[in-house]
């Protein structure tokens, strides 16, 4: 138990940070407030911790923790060691400086597609769940329906199935290489365009027939990079760069279809003794079963696991998990969900822990967006039961 805890070498870009929409465990969470600087926090190192993991969950940086604790080598900390976590004010100054006052961005509109949730729309649009809920008068569950047109405050440039009016110059075109399980409809949904647009751009026949390995032109949908904000938080450049590198790797290698990913989630959950309807509901809420997604917090793939949590999941299953690998990604998410179910007092608390972090839920209770997340997941369970 006294062995130094060292950072794991992983085959993916590892920079990570915390988010209310990704998995995170075993770390102190700081309640986000609009107040000034607070007294420094103390954190006791636990098995599986790394400085990057602790920094992610306490919304600071590895450099700040290393400086505050005079760490000569930030990759070496020991179980039981008490670390000083720089105050919230210092974290805000170093990782997310407040911009100078500027006019509020105009609102955009977004047409809901199959698999969408308010949290995913907010992430893609660089706004918050609360802002979308308020602008559209949604209920506490943030329920939306396919085809519904939403007002998205502060996201005039957001890309969606309802793009803004085109400028005088034509939008750039992207390309997409067809992988097993793809259909023109699924590609259009993935890239935020329409089936008709892809059919016309590629001269496809009435059946919209495509083949594995075929390169399609997708007008106006050059592959998007991962942005720097999510749920009202802005993430460090290193984290966003790692997220973009991981997204590029996923896109380059191709990923299974959403149907195939859903099947993997259900089968893995059954094999690991977890309610398959719960695991599918979590995956649907996190990614819509889309493995080719990475959040600004570097949460990867179908189960939206950040690298530090992936390292912890590796310890849980006794082997190294590659979060870019579809099977390993699902295994990581289900392993962490299983651990939460074993330690939480009830199902809603376990679900909340997957989203907000178990330690944060225990310390702060469920945040408002967490309660909506839990309600959404429990609703989704009924469709997968």
C-alpha cells in the first residue's frame, strides 16, 4: 500500500479533465460557484490516483498541484499522501480565465434527431443544458422529441441538422470513408447533414447504395474539431488537443455502427453481471451509441470515459483497456458502472456517480443537471428493458 502511484502509459492521448457528463471517481470535487477565491482544499491520495486524475476532478492543473506541493516528479505520489489543492480562485485564473465583457451571442435553432439528448446538443453547440431548458420551457426531465425545433442560446454558429443560412461563399466539403454497418442515413446523422445532400453530392441511385471503403463527399460538413467548452466549462488547451487527437484516430480507423455498439453494450453488461437495460441507457444518454465522439474533457467513445477513469477501470478488470477500442471502451464503462452499483445506496445514486462522480455526489449531493441526467437514464431504461 505504500508503493508510489505512477501514471500509466496508454495508447491514446491521455490529457484529461473533469466534466459533469463523464465518468470520474475517487477524487474530491469542488462545487462550481460564482464566488471569489476559496481556501485551499486538501486531498488524500487513494489507490489508483494520479495527479492528472486529481487535477481533472478538482478543476485545476497538474502544474498547479505540483507547485503547491513541491512535487519534483508529478507522476509519483503515494497512497495516503495529503495534497494541497490550489483554491478555486486560482484554478479559475489558470484554467478558465473569464473573457472580457462582450455582447451575448445570438441564439440558433436546432432540429432534434434520433439519439439526441439536451446534454449532447448543448455540448455540440457550446452552451449549457440549463440554457436550452430555459429557452425552450422544457420540463425537469429535459424531454425532447425527434423533429422538435429548439432555440439554442449563444450558439448561432452551432452545427446541427438545421444549419444556419449559408453565407455567400459555399461551405467547405468534407469526405467520409464508409465502414461496415454504415448507411447514408446514419452517415448524414453522424455528420449533421441530410441524406438527400449526400445522395446528390455523390450521384447515388435511388437506393442510396454505398459500399465499404467508398469515399463520400459531404458538402458543408468538413469534419468538426472538438471545441473547448462543455456544460459551461472551458477546458485547457492540452486537454482539448488530446481530445482532437483521439477523435482523429477514431475517424481514421472507422468505428462500428450504432447498432453494433448497442449490441456490444448489452452483451458486455450481461457478461459482467450488470443490468443490460441500465448499461444501454447510460450509453444512449452519453453518446447515442456513437463511438466516434470525444468531448472537450477528452471523454472517449460510446461510454464517454476519460483516460484517468479508463486507467481505474483497467485496474478493476485486471488488464489494460484501450478506450479507443470499441470493446475495451464498453468494458471500461460497464466495469465502472458495476463498481458504482456495488457501493451506492440506490440506483439513482449510482447513475449520478457515473455522471457527476461518486465522491462529488457524496459530498455535494446531486447537482441540478445530474438530477436531469438520472431522470433521463431511468426513462431510457424502459425502452431497453
